[in-house]
C-alpha cells in the first residue's frame, strides 16, 4: 500500500474506532450541541453531541505527520508541520468556541475580540513558519501575475485564513453538508497536488480525506454527532493554507464557490435587514432557505454536493 493510502487508512480507522467512544462519553457528560434559537426548527436534534471535529482533526493531523516522516524522513516531517499547524491552530480556536458554548449553554462562545486576536496570532505563527521554511511571500493573481508583498503578505494571509475558516463554519449547518463538500474540495486539491508532484499536500489531504470519510458515517443525516466549530474552522484553514502552498490561492474561490455563496448570502441578508428591515432570503446561510422551502437535509446535501463536484471536475479539467 502506498504512503498516501496508508495516510488515509490510518485516519479513517482511528476516526471510526474512537468516534463511538467519543459520542458515548459526550452523551454521558451531557455535553450536547446548543440549537440556535434564531435558526430553523432543529429541536429534534437536541441532545446530539458536538465537537466531533476534535477527533477527526487529531486523527488527520497525526496521520499526516507520520505519513510525511515515513515518505521523506525528517525533511518530509518538517514540510508537513506548516499545513498541520494551520489545521490544528484553527481547530483549537474552534474548540475553545465550542467549549464555551457548552459551558455557558448559549449560542455564542468565544467573544469577538479574543477570537480575532487568537486568529491573528495563529496567522502570525504560520507566517513565521513560512519564513523559517524559506517560502517566499509572493502572491499570484490570475491575469496580473506574481507580486512580492514582503511583510505586507501578512494582511493577505490573515484575510485568507480567517475568511475561509469562517466560510466553512457558516456552511456547517446541516447534517453531513460541510463534511461532504470538504471531501470533494480536498479531493480536488489532492488531484492538483499529485499533478504538481507535491507529496506533502497529497499525504496531508489523504489523511484529511480518510478522517472525513470516517466521520461522515456518524455525521450523515440523522447525525449522531456534529463536528462543531472545532472541525469547521480547521477545514477552512486547511484549504486556505494548501491553496497558498500550491501557489494557486485564488483557485479556492472556484473550488470553494459553495462556501463563498453561503457567506455572501449571510452578508446580503445582514445588509438588507440592517438598512431596509427586509430579509432577502427566507433564511441565511442559504442552505436554511431550502429547508424553508420544505427540502429534506438529504436533498439539500445532495444538491450542494453535486454542485461542488461539478465545480471540482471543471476546475481540475481547466487546470490540467
């Protein structure tokens, strides 16, 4: 079995074996997800534990680091540190958010200012790692070329990590929705990384894919556990950093277009209500509008997964 498949298998097995234990522990501890009062009627999900993302993040991270070391020794291990740190850092931020929600039994967890500070410090650590690893602070913009930003690269890095981690967080509103889309988008970048002979990203992605596929078994409708902010923030940060390491950051706008639409729907809804006291959509993020139209979670998941798959195939075909 190749190093890539071993990375996938390790993460999958750890997630599948230990997730039932985590679910049992959280239920016995009465640690369950807080159902948003302002959201759709999901009271039937009351009692479902959250923070499942903690396990698949750990499983994927360990498998990726092991895989990097096995494939290329110390060089491979150190190369894997950067994407793994980004993945873990935002998982920790999400974990604190989840924990505070559970402790306070409230919709809101991490206060805005401390959360932004934590995200800023994480971005700074990642930029320092990039500098240590001699990764140039350049930005490729399609149609315009490559620009060296120097210290100002931090502005872009911060925006990219915070923006995409929050975009995936907003998409995580239905059982299996974000998990399935993430499998597709990470899968697309796996193909691109393989064509680019970037073994670090390939192993990193195979590890995440293994963990996500294992998690989907428990997260598909009707979910036995939610990933929480722990998982959703980590998945967005992981995609952000690997799009940078592959040298094609803005490709994520295409491959992650569903995340963009979800985020834009929230922004438009907020602006419309603030200035005109009218709702542009029945509910935002937009996947909740489909619920208002009477669609089941499986139907919404399937539609969004198909859209993501079409975008992935078209993007891969174009880039090859």
